[in-house]
C-alpha cells in the first residue's frame, strides 16, 4: 500500500501529494491521527485529505486508516516471520549478457506477481466477478499492450459468460460502449490509466448506466472513473521497452477474475463447458491413415490433453 502511494505522487495534485508524503514519512502516526491532525501536519485542508483518500481508492478517511493499519500490521508480521519483501530488481543494461538479462527479466516478473498478490483488493475482485457473472452483456476493451490482455480475457471468459465480446479498435470500442446500458458491464484494461480512448469508452459506458470495471494503476483518471477498481501498480519504464511485467500482472489478475467468476455457480455452466470440451476432443482425433504410412510423431489424444 505504501509503495502504491509512493508511486502515485507524481500523478497527484500538489496538495494531495503533500498528504501522501506526510503519510509516507510517518505511517503509524497517520493511523493514529484524526482528519484535522493529518490535514494540519500536511499543511492542507481537511477536504484535501478526503480527496486524497478517494484518489487512493478508498471511500473516506476512516476506510483509508483501517486499510493502512492492516497493511502495517501485515508488514510487521511478515518481518517477524523473516519474509522480507522482494528487493527491486536492477534495470536492464546494454552490457548485460543474455544470462544476466534473463535473470533480471524473470526476477522482475516474480517481483511484480508478489506485489500484485500482496496489494490485490480481493473484495473488489469478488464484486467484479459478481457483476460480470450477472451481467446481460460484458464488453472488454484495451489498446496497445493492454489490448492483447483484453483479447486473452475474452479467450478465457467467453467459455463462462454467454454474452462477452472484446475489442482493441478505438472506434469499435466507442460504438460498443454506446450500446451498453443498465445490467451490462464494461471491463476496461489500461496499464497507465491515462489512455484517452479507454477513458472515453468508460465515460460512454457509465453514462449509459453500465458498470465500469477497470484493471489499471491506482490514482489514475480511469481508476477514478471506474465503479470497481482492480489496481495493478508496477514499476516499469515503458520508455525503454514495451510493457512486460505489467502485462504479466494483468494476465495473472485476469486468471484470478476468471476463477472468481467460475465460482459463482452460473446456471448451465457445467453443460456449457462439457460441450466445449467435447468439440475440442473431436478436433484432436488422429485421422485414419494407410497402414504403409509412416507413424505419426504427434502424441495421442490421451497423451496430449486438449488445450482448454
């Protein structure tokens, strides 16, 4: 939680950034402070502290303090158990060997998943799963690297949800969002949360009455606009290379969301999945071949379970 606040300072308004720095400087004191006391220490007004709490993804000051207290308690428990957080991995260098570069990439990936696990709001994840499971229609949107994540989400979710589509084209996304209404859901995926295309689509969907679920960084325009926020905060310099670990974290979160939806006991789901498996099994049959034909090197269906 403290890492998330620290990484968001540059995106905050000046007064809200002052609150963030005050919390980071003395988090335990922030837990004990009243709204007026924290505002005084930061040199801002009380409404500014409340705006900071909402920007950070909380309903108010009290909710923020509870989450901060829980975070500090969990951190203390991990330290007592000897479970130190994974140190930040070093950035890639032009002088790296393939072996050292590979080690850095994998270490950064591991670090991103560990951070996602420790920060993930499972209550928000459960709410998102419930909304999507009960939605009449689900539209998934993303552009660029997040567009590939949107397509992967569709690949997983169309098996569970009868009315789910995905798009990576800004024009199609806007038109699809305009057809959403009450009882529908938009799953918007954006690493930065500042993409104009995705933010506009979220506005269109929400104005029509649909529930907007965002997989994005915290304290961003998209996060603030969403009804349900599933935040993924990853330290990654995309000016040097294309998004890597952020995409991996998003994909892992999509997997968790898929499982959460599957736990909703959707009517007819078992029959739906059985039919899909039956069709796939048919596509993996080994065709008849003449006795003189060379034996196939492909494994049998029993040795090669269908990709599902």
